[in-house]
C-alpha cells in the first residue's frame, strides 16, 4: 500500500485517512435528532393503516386533551398552505402528475401515508396521543400488482384527482434506434427473458429526521438530507415562503443511498408547523416508519429480447419495461427508469435498440432513486441476458463479451442509445480480473464438481459493466426532462494566515468530500493538506450548489474546486508579480511558491501573497484585498466508469444455501483522488448489490400492507454475510474533466447484482435452471432445483 505523504503536493492518489472520521467515531458529531432547541416541540404522525381509503372524518379533539399535547391537526387543517410535494423530473409532457399533499386530505393511497399529526412537549407524549385521534376511513380497493393495475377493469389509484384517464398508467416513454425489426428478423438466435427487479428499501443507518426553528420571519431547517439546496428551493416553491427566508442545514448525515435525495412530507410539515406554532419542532422517524414511508427503490418488470448471430455477434436489443411508481410521483420517481433507458446496451455494439417504458401507479409507497437509480436495473438485464445468450450458443460467456464489446481503440464511441463514451479499456480491466480471480482454475474446479455430482456446486458469475454518472451535463438533462441542470459550484478562500477554506455545493453524507477536496486543493495550491478546511451542507454557508447524488460530486464538484483554485492562482500571480517586481509571464508556480524564471531571486509563498492581499497596503491597480474565487462547472458529458466483476458461489443443492466464495472487482474510475475512499465506496456498493441478489425484498400483501416493515423481516446483510473482496483498478482517465476522474459512488452496486445471480444460475445450470428470481434465498434456490429435477 502507498503511504500517505505528510502534506504538500502529491496528495491526489494518496490513501489519506479521512479527516471526518475522528469526530464521527468518537461521538463528537451532532445528528439531526440530537439537536435541541429551547421550547422545542415534537411531532408524531398518524399514518394510514389502509392501502387505499377515503378519509371520511378526522377528529382531533380528544388528542388535544392528552398530557403534553400542544396541537393536533388533520390534512384538511393544512389544505390551503401545504401545496403538493414536488416532482422535478416529469419525463413526458402528458405524464400524469396527481396532487401529492404532504398530509392526506380526502384519500390515502398507501399504508403509512400521513393523515394527521400531534404536536407535544416531548416525543413520547406525541406518540401516545396518536391513539386518541379519531379517524374514519372508507376502504377502497388496493392496487398492488403492476400488470393488473393496467387492466381495464382495475380500480384507479387516482380516480378522484381529475387526472385519471381510465388507467393507472402514468406515462409511456418510447425510444428506438436503428432498424429493430430487421435486426431481429435476420438474426440466428432470439432470446427473450423476463427479469423482476424486486422492490428494495434503502435503510440508511441514520433515520430521517428534521428540526425547524422560526427565526423572526425566517426559518432554519435542519434535515438529514442529501440535498439541502434542492430542499430549500422546493420548500419555497411548495409553501410560498420566500426562498431567502429559508435556511436549510444538512448536519452530519448517516447515509442516504438515494433515499435522502428527496423533499419529504415531513420537511414541508415541520416548516408549516414551526410557522403556525412559532416554536421549534422536531420529527424523527421510527425504523418501521422509515421502512413504510421513506421512498423505496427498483420495482420493475423487464421484458428483454436479444437478437444475435450464431457466432455470438449481437444484432439488436428490445426492452419493454413496467416501472412501479407507487402511489405518487416524488422528486425523481419517473426519471429513474428513463435514466436506465440509456444504459441497457451496456458496453456492447449492436445495430438496433428499442426501449419502451410504462410507468404505473399502485397503492404502495412511491419508488425513487436508490443507489444506481436506473443503471443497476439496466446493467442487470443486459449482463444476465448476454450470459444466457452465450449458454444458448454454447460459447464461454467471457468470449461472447469480448466479441461484442467496444474495443479500447474505438473510444470515443457513440453507442446505440446515443451516449458518447469518452474513454474506456474493457480488455485491460477484464484481463486483470480474470487473472486475480483465477477464472480458468475455478472453471476447472466447476467441471470436476459437475462431473462428480457434488451436492455443493460451484457457479461463476460475470459482470462487465459501464455506467453513466457525474450527473450531469445540464444541456443533456435539458433534452431529457423539464427539471433543472446538473452544474456544481465551489469557492476557495485563502485566509490572511495562508490557511484555506473551501466552500462546496456538494453535500456529503458518508463519501468523504472533506478529505478528497483537501487533497485536490493541497495539490493545486501547494499548501499542506491539514491547512484546508471544507465547508458544506448549509445553504447560508454554501449558497450555491446542486448537492450529492448520481456519483457526481467529484467529477462535477471536484472540478469546480480545481477551477476555483486556478482563479485564486491567477489573482495570486498578479499580486506576486507586483510584490516581486517581475513580469507575470516570468513567474513560475510550484510547491506553493512563486519564483522568477531563470533567476536566483528569492521566491514568494502563496501564504505571503495571501497576507499581502489582506494588508492591502500595496495592491496593483484594480486588484482586490482578498485571495478568493468561486467557479461553477457544468460538464459536457457524463462520466463512464467501467469494470469487470467476477463472483464465485457455492450452492448447496440439497438445502438451497448460497455461499459467496470469492468476489473480484476490477474497476476503472479514471484518476483516483483517494484510493482508500474509493475502496470503501466499492465495498459498500458491493454489499448493496449483493443484498439485492441474495437477501433483500420489500413485500406487500394483497391488501397493500408492507409485511417486511422491520429489520427482522427485511434482511439487510451484515459484514458476516459477505466475503473478503479482492479489489483492483485499471486507470483510463476521463477526457471530460481536468482531473481525469470518473465517479465511483454507485459502481459497486451497479456491477455486482448480475455477477452474483449469474453465479447462482451458473451453479444450477446442470439441473436445467436458466434463471432465478431475486433475492436468491435458500427457499427459492431449493425450489428451483426441485422443480428442475421434477421437469426432468
Ligand atoms: N473518489 C475518488 N476518485 C475517483 C472517484 C471518487 O477519490 N475517481 C472519491 C471522491 O472524492 C469522493 C468519493 O470517492 O470522496 C465518492 O465520489 P463520487 O463517486 O463523486 O460520488 P458522490 O460523492 O457524488 O456520492 C454519491 C454516491 C451515491 S449516488 C450514492 S447512492 C452513495 C454513494 O455515493 N451513497 C452513499 N456512496 C455512499 N457512501 C456512504 N457512506 N453513504 C451513502 O449514503
């Protein structure tokens, strides 16, 4: 392992320990739920026990008499001011966008939807008083299954909204490139599969929590959110409270994984309650509330067909997608499957591609972004079907990939879905992964076990993925949606003593931006790593920003940091030239010092320049008394990390138990700022992708109750369920940002799920098993073997 340099330049690429961690692991941080305010009140919500029902009456009078209770309200009490929760990504002009009141007024559409609330002097009194609320419902039919939701005689989720068109269809989004019919008609082989992306629950370690305090005519709102800037904007637009009167602070946030990329009912209501009661209010979800009412992920049915020649050359791909929106459109609900539309072809060349997505309303918790958002689903489908195509043809699945992928000399390459991949080297990453994994050795062992009829079979799964991250080029986004762009802002301030403050518009919640940005600034300005402080997550401190999601922060926000440093250096150069009585063009800057080229004259440090700027006794004409600058970066393209993940599983065919034997991931994320952080991101990402493959599934019963609403019912894996991962990297720099970096935050999740399921299916191939529904639990695996044996 490379040792971290003490300070100064060469910080980029060094495995610095995270600056954030000492405070976090010694309990010196303040999570939102730890925030105390004088006179603070606590809110508890009464939530719908029905998946679908009319609210016929809400009586809050008895609750008001309970000890400690200060106020109790129904949705109707806020009807005039609560507005509708925002959807920032309407994907078509005619998409149905039903009203989504933060607290239901007439009708509830999923179990857990807020119906009324109690405000009390402490959280226990508020929770106890919920029992005294008297709410009457008239149950309506639940709509659970996506396919029957589209049938003609199915009850409508949004009948009363005036928006229903006699269907639970929310939108249709088609795309076709090339002559798809000819590609399929002329192909030797057409393979069709149906893949289910089960519903997932993000389950971040820190629950959602919000505190709102009135400050005169303004408000300070703390929230465990990934997106303080978006929350502020949307709160202003939703409630009409002027934007400059709202300050949003995201303190340390204990994970989000997309689930805190949201503007929630509870944030809106905390603001409205603080305004109405003129007191600070706090709400923190219980774990079951979190499971039921923090947005869910995935939930798609994918009908996928691939057309190929008998030599394995892929001709075309067709994808027909049903995407469960749940009961309402939340911030990016409809955008998630559409992001996936561009990723189904993966790393492969082909002549034709069609994609059709139908968004469907059901009476379940809305879905929205969950680590990878659209890209894990697409990667799963293409990597699974390519593996099955190889089996159908009788070819090694790695060989089939090699025949079809974009070769390293073909970049930049505009793929069939219209994305231009700027750089990549799939051969190098695969060769390294094959070597580390001992692919040939494991295949030999697999053959031996198959031949000997070993009850424990070995399976090998492959995923050669790419993904689009670094959200986002605003102009590209503009063509896809009516929402906002994807720029990022940074300010760099040299303080008079030569220390540096960096203000970033990104909002880290576990990704280590304070450390990474310090490394970048240390190298750019030639200052010690320890001399850099990074400020974030407060709309007053960091007023401009687009926050953290879509593995965007480094390639967009980190680039803004580089550009702000460049501007600081431009200012400093001018001042240094003045101080050194030299021509600006004759100055050289390295290791934090200016020297006059070709002379022995003493150098001047950036710190000396910063102090001279502050003193301002002798500034050149027009120069300012400060050494600071800000920059906004908007990339021209996404970034495209890629890699090869190989998984070996042992499957006990008598019990259905799957054991992960080894997992090798060779990722290419371009230039790496901090290898330890990148490894950590891959580890966490792998855990989540493996969780989808083997463990996690949100299950609703036919009445619309979430039956997996506790940690006991929803199997989040622990470290003990995972093997030691073998990680390595190849480095093919991105050409679309000056760092040459590509995002890493979601790569592990996107890559791993098809590798693991592919391995399970591969182990069972001798029995005739060709697919497994996720998660591959022992029961499902055992049943697949039993059914395959029965079928003969
Ligand atoms: N990095 C690097 N070199 C690279 C790429 C990244 O050193 N070539 C570093 C970056 O400097 C940064 C970290 O890796 O410190 C992640 O960077 P990036 O890929 O830009 O991703 P973001 O910071 O934008 O994080 C978002 C991403 C997403 S979309 C999800 S979901 C996710 C993830 O990050 N959620 C997380 N990782 C998470 N990690 C934690 N602990 N908690 C979450 O909720």
